[in-house]
C-alpha cells in the first residue's frame, strides 16, 4: 500500500478516460519529520516491474524505453521519457517546474516531460512530441496533454533574459511569467488540439505547501509519474 503520508494528485479525468493508465503527482508529506525516501517509498511500486528516472539537466533530451531492469532505475541524462511498455513507471522530480503528461490513446503510448524555463527554451515540449511521432508513429492531433502543478504566473518573477529565452516579449526589468501558459502554447503549436490540453490550477509556491517549491527554499522534491498497466482497460 502507499505509505499514509504519501498523498497523490491524479491527472484530473484521466482515470476514467484511460483506465489502463496511471498518472499523477506526489505531494510533500504532511509531517515534515517523516523520512521521505525515494519514489519507491511514495508509490505502490510493487505493482510496477520497473520505475525509471533520469539525471535531469534542464535540456530537451527524451529517453525512449522499451525494457529496463526490474526495480527503481536511474538512467542517463534527460528531461523526458517515452514508452509503450506496460508495467514501466516513468518519473520526473520537480519543485516549481512544469510536469507535462502526454498520452496517445490510439497507440497506447505515453510520455512524461520536465519543463522548467531552460528546458522549455531548449525545446523539451517539441522534442517530446517529435519523439512520439518518430518512435511510435503518433500523430499530434491524437495526443492528450496535461500540465501539472507548478509555480503560477502570479508568483514566478524572472528577469528579461528568461522572457527572451522562451520567446516572450522582453520586459525592461524583472516581471511575472506564466510558464504554464508558455508551455501550453508550445504544445498547441506542436499540433496538439487546444481542447485536448488541460492545465492544473495548483501553484507549488502559493498553494498552501502541498508541493515542494525551490522558490520557497525547499530542498525536497515531489514526483510526477506515469505508466501503462498491463491487462487494464
């Protein structure tokens, strides 16, 4: 069973729409004195053959997984994962950046991306869609995308260089940036229909400490996770 301190926020509506899929975000423990452990300590990993993570470098490399060893596995550098393998749980760690959940229900293919401003500027969203097209023959019009809990546009003040990097009009000084709006537009520009893109309203900084926030000074990280269940749906 999931440890009692490990609360999970599922992607809204996807459990019913895609019964063969599990996707969501872990929250920080209500009791900060509880030792967190790794992802395996926060999810019922016994139902998954493998749990895969990478060394995130705020880039655009997407790792495609066909089979990995059993257990919780740390693979190479990358900020996204894609697979059609069952019982393989993909995971990224976060503390303000945007988790991007992507599913192609026609081909039962999934991708999970880590999109901070640097990764967004590097094209992690576009790379994720392109990898699904190339590796699995997905069509952008068939994809559903959810942008999970992240720092909101009312909290995320950044310098002009960040606006320039992500292709936004550059202010004269520090200003507020809605990174999820930027990511959402890039998803749509990649060919995904806007009515197939959902955005979480939750902010990692001003949302009542439900998640970890780098801007708040938290050292911990929460996880976004996504996987295809064998024999479900």
